[in-house]
C-alpha cells in the first residue's frame, strides 16, 4: 500500500513539473515570448522647441514628471491622442507631452519610413472638416451683431482654459474655440476650428488689417509666438508668413477679449499691451 501511494505521488509531481515547464517558460525563452506579444511602434525623433511639461498620462490634469528643454531631442513612441505624444527622453524617462509644434517638431528624415504624426494647431483643437462659413443676411446691422458677439463673449468671463478643448461644449475653451463659439452663438457664423484657419478665413472673406490703429471693435486679431520683450526679435517679420499661435477679439480702447492660459484665469479682458502688440500679425472683421 505504501509503495502504491509513493508511486501515485511521484506521478503527480512529474505531471506538475511538466505543466509548469509548458506554462512558465524560463530565462531567454520567456523574454522572447513576451517580445512577440508587444505591438511594434515606428519611432521618430522629436526636437523640443520650448520648455514644455512631461506628464505621466495624456491629460492636462495629469501629474507633471518634469520639464523638457529647448533643443532637447526625444523619441516619439506614438501619438497617444490628438494632443499628446508618448515620448522617451535621452535619459530613458517615458511620458507624454504636447503635440503642438510650438513645443515639438518632428526631425526631418526620422522614423522608419512611416509618415510624420499629424498634430493640431496651437490653441486650436479639432482638425475636423469645417462647415461652410455663413455670412449675415444682407442689410443686417453689423455693429449690432458685433455687440451681440461681444456680450456673448462677456458672459463666458472666467470660463477655464483648456488647450484643444472640445468644440461641442462650453465648459472650457482654448483661444480659437472661444472665438468660434461666440460668433456661432451670437451671429450664426461658423468659423473654422483653429486659429490659423480663422486667420485665413479673414483674408478670404474680408480685408486683413496690419496696423493696430486701424482695428475696429469686434475684429479678430492674430498673433505669433512670444519671442521675449526685445523689440529687435520681432523686426523684419512677414506677417503673412508667420505662424499664427493665438487669436483674440479686439474690444477697442486698447482692450482684448480672449483666453490663453489657465494661469491667466481662462476667458479674460486684458490690455492690448506692448507685449501683445509685438506679437500682433494682423486682424480683420468677420462681417462683410
């Protein structure tokens, strides 16, 4: 009887060992099996264009792991969302950073033959196809419409800023989402979804104004990147070739209605200060 029990026990132990060997491969074989299951992602080299946050998740509210510096090269692992790249730094740290090209550009010739990841315009949000623009009815009072647009904008004072905000809601705005919403809501005019397309729209449907003194109340005004307070940094630029990075509504009397950062308090009225005037490219009326 004892021998029979020992034989049965021995069989069970051998069976368990064989099962373990099949289910749990050890050493290099286990690593190989793991590698096979991983999804291959073509990487590209990104060059940081300005100080930008590295986050632990693809969200503006996620934890900040650190800051990436101007000129630093990173490996773009994937385009996690429309607004975030998953990247790896030169020190091996992995996280998420903005896709906006004021912060990062894809190095020419990088990657493994795949096309460059697309990225949205700064402060612009969706790249979806825009509805055809709608102009106000003939004979309508343009000044009255502009006042309605501005009053609509004023009711959103304090609404939080969110880069790449959803164009179908009004809980948060970025700069172009805000201008788009107030013209759509108050004047039934549907502007394009991002600041650069709005700038092009102004040129195609009206006259661009390049002199601040000639701007009218309610005009959209467009700006380039901030290059510091040195006037010489802005001399000799071609406003038609510079990249638009911000849009605001001119209120007259040296005031702007816009949204540009969380720190500034979301939708605000600010002075059209020298810092903004240095960045000014052109403006123009949405109404004909």
